[in-house]
C-alpha cells in the first residue's frame, strides 16, 4: 500500500479513510449503476471498441470502487484490472469479481510502468481530485499509456459559468466521513487533458436521470499515436 507523503497529500488520506468507511454501503447502493443508464453503457462500449481496435489492453479501471466497471469491460473482452485508493473497496472488488485483479493505488502516483496500458477508464473518481492536482493525474495517465492508448473519464459536471464548485461531506450512508467533491466542467477537464498532450476525441453531457442531481460528463481522449 502507498504511504501518505509529499506525493500523497492530505486530501488523498481523507478520501481513502472516507471510502474505507463507506465502501460496503457504496457497493450495496451503486454496484449496478451501469445497468441503469444505456448511454453510460454505450460510452463504455465505445471505449472498449476503440481500445480493441488499437490493439487491446491492458486497461486500468482507476478508482474502480467495487469493481463493476472492470467486470463490464471484462465481459466486453477487454483485459482489465482495477486500482483504488481504498483498501476496503479493493477487498470488496476482489470478493465480487474473483477472476479479476485489483490493487490499492492512487491516480496521483501510479505504481505502473511507462507505456504499458492500452486504456484507462476513470468513472466518478476524478471528482475527488482538486483542479490543481489534475495536471499530475493526467501526466500520470500520459506516462502509463501506450501511444494511441485511450482514456475515458466520467464525472458529475460542474456548471459552465460557476467557479470550481466544491462540496464537503461530513456524513454519508449514516457514517462520519470527511470527503471532498470537486465538480469539474468538461471544458476545464478538456483543457487539462490537452496540456498533458492527451487529445480530446469525444465530449458528452448527459442530463441527470432519476435521483441524480447533476449532469454526467463523459470525456474520451487518447495519447498521440
Ligand atoms: C464515487 S466512487 C466510484 C467507484 C466506481 N468507479 C463507480 O463508478 O462506481 C469513487 C472511487 O474513487 C476512488 N478514488 C478516489 N480518489 C482516488 C485516487 N486518487 N486514486 C484512486 N482511486 C481514487 C475512491 O476510493 C472510490 O472507490
């Protein structure tokens, strides 16, 4: 497991502890969200096709939570493994999907060699990274992707006219936590990707459905072939 250090600042420590605290409840509540939204499934399917057309995986599902996105990619024939900051999430993912590999790690400092991944998917995990740390995350993504490798990001979108919107939760699922959410806009994320030399391919904004409060942004990019 990675230690908390200069590369792993306080927000990383707080996020890890918070997700360890709510992992079981999160898994129970959200393990099937992909089954609910056809648009989200279609985008994951498009990502799988792009990765396969370029030459295949491995794909890292970063911020994998209980592992349901990894499992969906596996069904689509993409070699995939999951990475998550929370040891408890990793434990639950391993238990739910014993045929897949999951390990503890942070997207801010990936324990992966250069140019080895055909793709990266990060759904609802960059929401826990402040804007000022996105350059570090996307530099890491660029480092570990093979040339032509793809990235799919999904996140609750901030409103275009707002400054960076931020939510701090001290309670969730009846547990005491200290968890920050940063509602990035697709434009801000696209600008950070471009600076990291990850070329924007597709940007989609889906309106909130059911109990969702914010639009869902999906951004596909790739490392220059
Ligand atoms: C909202 S959950 C999303 C889980 C899963 N991707 C899903 O779609 O259900 C956010 C996950 O990102 C993980 N996470 C947050 N910050 C992270 C980081 N810096 N590196 C890796 N994982 C992180 C959390 O531990 C948590 O499991």
